[in-house]
C-alpha cells in the first residue's frame, strides 16, 4: 500500500467522497441539497456530479497513489461547474422569473456558492502545487 493512502489528506479525501452517499440521500429523499446547491435547477447535471464523485471514490480506493490527482481534478471540475451553473442562472432571467418572482438565486444558494467555491478553490490550488512539487521531485 502506498504511503499516500495513510496521510491525513488521503483519509480526508476518502471521507469526503464517502460522504457523497449521505449527500445523495439528503438531496433526493429530503430535498436538502448540501453539496452543490447551484445544480438544483439542473437535475441531470446533479446526477452526473454524484456519479462522478462515486467514480472518484472508486479510483482512489483502487489506486491510492492517484489521490492527489483525483482530488485536484475533481476540485477543478466542481469549481468550473459551480461557476457555470451559477453564471447561467445569473445571466438568464426570463419573463416568467420577473413576473412570478420564482427562480431567482436564493440566499442559501449564494452562501453555498461562496463556501463551496472557496473550499474547492483552495483544494485546487493546494493540489496543483503538490502535483508541481511531485513532478519536480520535491515530494
């Protein structure tokens, strides 16, 4: 077994991906979307995101040495998805939204956007720097 699998960050990453099952149950059975609230309006993308998280978990169990790469790529994917889905909602107001008042971004979504965006940005930057050091042989 690789030493990467027993590091604090490796354990945290596994727990994060294992928590996907909890987030999935909260989302689909109770209607509480914690992981990515900006995907609320995009059910297909939300399902794809959950499948992607389970695939990441499977990959780091199968190849613990890839944990750093998987976490960094997933962070980038999540960040891009978060920005695009929030951007689409901010830039595409329709007459229905303006007439009914429904469909505007809620405060919970903004808080989720700021918190999730901040966390995945930090994870991406830390992962990128670690990968750069690894490739340079500074591990």
